C-alpha cells in the first residue's frame, strides 16, 4: 500500500521560490497547517502496467496493449530497455476540493498547500517506482517521462489513461481541455533495462530502490547515466 508520507519541505519551498533557511515562523506555521490538511485529504490511487517492448521502424511498440509511441525522446529513453512501464497516479479529488476552498478563504495557505501537494504526488510516483523495482528484480529503471515533455505530445495522456483503464481503476480522467483531473495526478512512462545485458564496466552492480546501479561515484564514467534516475541527477552534461 502506498501512502503520502513525510513531504520534502525543501522541495516545496523551492517551488515557492524560497530556500529552507529563509522560512520564517509564519512560513513554518503555514507548512505545518498545510501538511496536516494534506495528510487528511490525500488518498493514493494508481495503476501501472508492464509491457514488452517491440520495435516498428523508428517507433516504440508495446506488446499486448498495441501502443505505438511516435517520439524520438521515448525512442532514445527506451533504446536498451526490454520492458516499458506505463503508470498513472493521483492523490485524490479531495485535494482539489480543499485547494478550491482555501483559494477563497485563505490564499497564503492555499499556495503552500498547492506546493506541498505537488511534491506529494511526485513522491508517490517515486514510491511506485520503488514497488516496481522490488516486484520485477533484475532490471535497472530509466528516468520517467511524461506526456507534454520533449516531443511526447500531451494528447498521449488520454491514450495512457485508456490503456490503463484509469477512470475506472484510479478515478483519473481528462477535462475537455485535455488536463488531468484530479489536478494532482501524473501519467508517465519509464523503461526497464535487463541488468545482465548492460555493460557494467565502471558501473556499480547493486540495484537500489531509486532504480540506478547504486554507485554515484562512477556516474561520470557510466555510459548509461543519461537514462538513469541516479546519474541524471548527479551528473550534468
């Protein structure tokens, strides 16, 4: 079972344009109140599916769901992956309802609540990736990629929701304008690379919960760093 745990306040403050050391007593009080409300409101629901990857010309074709993704970015992301994971997750419409009420009654609290909720859904997706890593051992995860980034069209969100039956199984749908509802929802794709088929020269051999190889010290020499959740965060260029 995945729940919203302790929320990374440093990240929330960064979303608000602040550093953690700059948060005064007023901000701390807002963070405390907003986080308490968020833990009352949040209810995690998610769906994920794991599919074998086939190739069709320059596009990625996922077996069983018959999804063909026309995206150079996704092609590069999944270039050495055996499987792809499609996922959608939300922290519930109760969060949306609370946010709308706060925007009327207490805008400063609404702004902080919104930032914490954004961090919370990202942390939930991180936890889903940890779960996949534990349930499908022997694979290294790529970074995750969401519709609307790079050349993956935002319209792909509807396709992913339909494949995963997200409306029925997780209560996630699209508005007429093509936006996810509940608002604090995510759709994403990431790859699973077979550890046995990767070149491990200069790469750690332990697969940790974050989906990388487990050894930050070799990120600079690892040829897989551009598609690795660990390496892409620690190495630039």
